[in-house]
C-alpha cells in the first residue's frame, strides 16, 4: 500500500539528543539539592541466600541523631502481598519482607540527613536470622523436598500456586493441540535437546532513583520508571489512598531501562513509606550499581525440547518443557513460547511451562522476555532437525513457517492475521543474499573456510514477536495553542527510545502540520496528563501512535469545522497542508492555522480514549538474522565477522529511531550469546559478578564491525498508526540462535548452554 | 565511600615519611585502588587510613633510551607507552601489553607502576563489603577452591590462595628482562612479583616503584604480547602471554616466555623456553613450546579452570609465532 506521507518515515532529530550528546542533560540520578531538606535512603541487605527474620530491632538506628525514619517488614501495608500489583500482573513482592530470598534481598531501610548517617544507622539495626536451605537451579526448585521460597503457595511452581487460596491469576501453561504422542511415534525423525539460558542483569545504566514526599494526604514521587500510571494505581492501593492522591512524575529524559522498571516494586514503595514515616520530608532513594544488579534480572531458563519431522521436510510435532527461574520475587509463569510456535506451523504440540522461584536475584520484564530463551533453544532444534533430514536450513524454514492463508481455523500463534504469507520468505532471501549464504553454507557442521585452528561458518534463525498487547486503557490529548502550534499530551515514559519525538511526528502527519509546529510534553506528570499504559510490550509506537493520531484527527476536524465557517465552504472540501488550511479544489483559498485560531478566540482540544481507539488485530513484528563467525579451536574464541538482521516493523515512523532500535536489539542479542552472564557462588548462593567489569556487557568496541540491518516494510494493510508494527523488542531475539547455529557449522559441535564462552567451546571440542 | 587521609608529597623524601605508618597506600592513577576503597573490600584490620599521592612528585613520567636501556618513569600513563613509536618498534611486547590494558579511559589514567603493583584478582576477594572473609584477608578458606574458579590459578596456590596476577604489562616486563627501580633498590622483574598470601609484590611498606628499565634488544631479538579476554574493549585477561625471542642465523638462541592470569605471580614458562632454544621458529616448535608450558599445570580436579590450560598453551604458541 502506498500513501503520501510528509513527516512519517523521515529521520528527524530527537528533541533531547542535543543536550544528551553535549552532556548537558540532567538526569534524576544526577540531581541533589543540598539546600533542600531531602533525606537520603539506604537499605540493609540479607547476607543469606535464604532466611527468615526471627527478630529485628531498629530502636538503636532510630535513636541515632540525623535518622528520620527506619522501616522493616513490620511497616509494610497489610494489603500489599495480595493487592499490590501492576495492571499487568508484574508483582514483585511486598517491598520488605521477613522472608529473605537471596543474598542482597532487602531487610530494612533508613532515611537520614546524610548518606553517612544512613549507613551508620544500618549498622545499628539488630537482626536475628533463621538460615534456611537454598536452591539456585530452576529445575531443582521444582523437585520434591526443594526449599519453599514462595510463602503464599505450596511449592515453587506457579501451577500449584494458582490453586492456592487468594492466588493471583498468573497464567500457568500447559497447552497443546493435535495428537503429539501419535505424531512422534509415526514421524521419520525425532530429536531431543536440552538448552539453558543464563540469567543476566539487563544493563539498565542510569541508577534507579526515586524522590518521594508527602504534602498532607498527597504523595508525590519523582522517579525514572516505565509505568507512571500503573504505579500510581499500585501506590494508591498500597498506601491506602485514592489514585488522585498520588502524583507520579517522570523526568523528560531517563536512562534506558529495557523493561526492568516494567512493574511495581520496592523501588517506589521504600521512599514513599520512609517519607510518610518521616513526616513528609522528601526522601531520595538512589541505587548503587550493585544495588541495581541485585534489584532485577532477566530470567535464567532450562528447556527440554522434542521435535519431529518427516523426510519430506514437514515439521510434524513439538514438545517443549520450560523451567523459568524467577529468582526470589519474580513472577513469570510463561516463557511466551506461543510466540515461538506462532512462526511455525506445528500441527501437533504439547508445551508445559514452570515458573519457579529460586534463591537467585529476582527477575522481571526485559526486552523480548522469554522469547530470547525460547528462540535460542527452538531455532537450534530447527537446524538440528533440518540437518538430520538433510535439508537446507533456509528451505526447511520456508517450508514450515507460518503463512496466513494456511492459518485459518488453526491454533497457531496469537492471531491468524499476525504474519503475512511472504514475510519470512522475503527476509530469509534478503538476509541470505547479503551474508553470502550460497557460497558460505557448505553443509551442517562444515566450515566454509579454515586457516589452522580458525574455522568459519554461517547460521540463521527467524523470529516473530508481538506488537503491543491486545487490550490496554489508553488516551491522548492534542491541544492547538493560541499561536497555531500543537501540543501533544500523552502519559507514556520516553525511556530513551525518543517516543516523544515520534508522537510529535504522528500528530503532525495527522493534523497536516509542519513537524516543527508540534511538540509533545516531554515530562510525564500524572496530575497533568491522562492515563497511558506503561512504555513496554513493544506498544508505544503502535498503540500510543494510533491514539495520538486519533486525538490529532479529532483536533483537525474541529479546526476544519471552524475554518469552514470562516472560509464559507464545507469542511469536507478543506484540508490542512504544512499548517495551512487549504480548499482542496481552490488552492488559492487558504488560511494559516495560526491566523484562524488567533482570530477566532477559540480553544481547540482533540482527544482520544480507549473507546475511540479501534485496535486492529496484533500484527507481529518479524525478523531473520544471519551470522558469519570465526571460531579459534585452540582458544575457544568466537569472533562474529558479519551479522545481518532483517526486520519488518511495517511503516517506519522515525527512520533514525527504527535503525537505533534494531541495531540496539542486535547488540543486546550479541552480548547475551557471547559475553553476559550472572554467576553465583554455589556454596553461599551469592552473586559473584555484580559489577560492570565481571558482568560483561559488550561495549561499542566489542560488537561486530560489520553489522547491517535490512528493513522491510511491506503489507501495510492497517492504517491505525500509519501501518507501523513494532520494533522495540523483536530485534534482540534472534541473534543468539543465529550465532550458535553458525558456531555449529564452523566447528561441527553444538553449544546447548547460552553464553558461548571459550570454556564451553573448548569443552565441546573435547579439549578440556 | 569511607573517608581517609590524603597526603600529597612533593618529593620522594616526603613520600617516604608519609608512608611511614603501615596503614598507608600509594595512589598514582587510582584505577585499582579506588575500586578497592569504594567496594569496601578489605576487613577493618587491613584497611588503610591514609592515601599518599604521587601526583606532585616531579620526574616520574617519561620514556627515554639511555645507557643501553629503555627507561620509563613509574607514573607514565599506559596510553603514552602504548602509543610511543620507540617502544612499539623495539620493545614491542610492552607497547602491545600497555595498549591492551582495560579501556582507553583507564589507560589514560592508569600508570605502568600501578599496573604492576595492582592487587591480585579474585571475585571472592573483591566481594563488596568484605562479603567473603577469605584466606587472603585472614579467614580460614579460599572460597575459589570449592566455588566458581573459572578464572583462577592453574599452577597451584601460594599460601592457599588461588587469585591470579591479572596485569597485562607484568608478563611483558618479565619477558623483556626488565628491572624495577624503587626508592630503595633495583629488582629484576623475575623477582619483583612475589605473592606471599597478602601482597602481590616484594615491595616493602615504604617502598615505591620509580622507574622501569629494559635492556635494549640484542640483534635478532623480537618480542610480542597476546591476550585472551571475553571482552575486547575492557577486560582482565583469562590468560595473556609475552614472548621475547632472539634468532641468529635462523636458529633460536635465547627465549623468555611469560604467561599471566594463570598463577598468583606472572608464570615464566622456562620448560617452553628450553624446548625451543636451538631450533628454528616454526608452527611445530611453537606448538611444542605451548605443550611444554602447560606440563606443570594443576587445574582443580572438579573445578572450572581446566580450559585455561588449553588457552595458555595456544597463547604461548601464538606469541612465539608473532616473534617470527
């Protein structure tokens, strides 16, 4: 579908980029006004991987001069364990508990007039612990006799928890269709594989910082967070007040959080409670780097796969069993595996997913959620299967990938309209051509080039991922200012993806304004904007984009109706081009919006709320990744020589932002595959590398020098956000499996445990 | 961060006075020291209360050739050494090693003196707030013995400790037959690194490195440095290796090979040196040297550090071939 677009699809500069690049941008974590009465919060942490607090005495700490408040589990609102939650079930515990679930779990918090005094006060808190057995492995946590970590359920399985009284409606998954057992029995080839993915600190760089204060019965909290409105709701419930007594402010710019603040957590509860106890004085809670790493992780995962195919290349059955490591307080009961099989036609399927709790650091939302883990195992299984029946990996994928005309009435995926027939063909062809697949794929486990210990191979994988969640409350406002410019008010956090610039472009396109005539209120203040869902689930561009567009069209219609009266023509005969109202059939008859609104002494407000937003079916973002690697079989080093990520996110909104998102996802997937891992001491259960030297995030100098993105934007058959699908999370999903498949083709052995470090490569090669 | 006393002497004499009590510590670039202080790594009885800066002491930063030797001031920044044409040409292993330390920012701050005096590396030892009271800090056990020892020593443990010397420049200095000059004496690099269960070097409490000296290369002498780390941009080595080889008429007449991050001290692979002298430097003899170098390794039987043996062997080979 072609359409004429004036603003959308261009690469426009990000409003805040200038200040960021020059180092002038103030972040909340940088700011501290010493002249104010701001108190500093510090937390006491559990030295044990698993313990109960038998006794806690905070009196000496409270008596220390300069200490304004001390809180422990005794101060937690009673409602919290069962009611304190985000709109999306991202529950992470009551803030402070008498049950310590990992080394570094929070025991108590202090607010004092200085950091020094706060730290001194922590030393004065007396705690008597009862040490308990601990478990780190997600599979062991489900076995009989494993320590019980989730106190509100019988075992560490969400499955049992669901049946427990007063339970959350966290979904547990056992699902399937067809006749898997029969299909496996009758298939030509059946393969099994166990894959693991390590837990990872996701690399949110700006220290999490919250400043909370009370004025009478009103709580204000300013913080770097992805869900201002959801935490407004959860804080209101937790503090026992109404939602209009909570004001949440998100600064105009925050550091990327990649999903980690996608939930209610102790992060905002602790300063809110401390401030209330301290008589309302502002309390600043800023995490250190180690505290950031102890706050939340991407989950570890163990997967058992069984897949069957026939010699003609037909995928006939899949069985998957997942164990998701939620750490101490995490909540995921599902690896989002259905997104995985949504990109293959699987006639017979059985899947079971165990969301377990362990004594590792809590896990939570993160870019791509469980799809990264599922893709790492699943896309290697696909290669193993195709290799066993002797079919090229691209051909096997093309033969079995989802095609819309074949999906009708079938159970695959979230939505039968989600993937178009040619999506994967186009991406596989484009990526194969760019990487030189025809010359470089010379068979499974066979290098295309060898030089002494150095061997090279190529590999590929595909992915599909959601574009937003189906149903969310959402709203936006577009106000035409008295000078004819437009102001967009929408309540989503801009967490570094430049969504505010994108929303301005969408509004400008819909209004018919010049891009420079539209601005979005950059800071989010829940007292000054209407409800919006969190910035997450890849829904900002698509869902808020659609909402802003509708609000802008509402404002445009009002403007045209006013202009129709002034210009004495019907509103239907008018349009707005470059901020000027023009009569379509008489281009000489014009009036600039500025003049129109200024003369008429009017206000014009366009709105859109949930009832106005006819969300179309979810169209999945799709992708394919190709990697070309060199492995040194003497040292186990893996070098990515070239990597190509093809991504279809529909119509690009701001092209520069799209490129940034896709490249950022590639960077993240690369790091997960080759470098990053959170490691735990088996004896004490303590994390060993809670710092940025030992937890190895790749820097710009580490990522492959040759890396390309190919953007495909076909099938723009919905117009709700000018045909945009999503791009936030999908690009992180497929690089890891592609690199792993390429490594296998280079050296003939497969690595089943993500984090393809030299020790694993050398071990797989039999050199240890 | 804990508060401490900061002294800024302007001469070596003043420095010696300032270092008079045993609770003081020298700071140059501070890239290693400040991490230890901020993370509150040491127990209170081992904590220093005074930091003595080298910043105002004149003439500690220079690179010159004099009296048949390269002389490098102890406070010379690593980036200056890495980018110095003379060092790159004649003392190649040192330039390459200095250029691979940490990141560009840290090389701009860190000094050669500090790099060879840095505290041994172990994530148990460095656990924040002295979480692990390990043997190195006066405790009873080395947690790495039974814990996660993937980056630990493969040549055994001095005083029961498996922490490794992580310096990149140290093996280069050993291979290049360097001497370490202090305010008191001149020490061969071979003897300078002498981990005793607490300290990484032989330095006395009031002793400070002032200069590095390397004899000018003999005719036919070449050196090289190779490093393997997970991250290229900023990382400590899993293993590194420096070699210095003299070849006359196609035959190896002298060789010094030094591995690091494999033991408490830089590990001079003398059996590898012996294996190649008198031979032609080629793939085969380099591989033989690699095998000889790891003959004496003792990876932990049920540990995770066994793979370092294969890497050490491969790096000896790589660094020798780079001297061709």
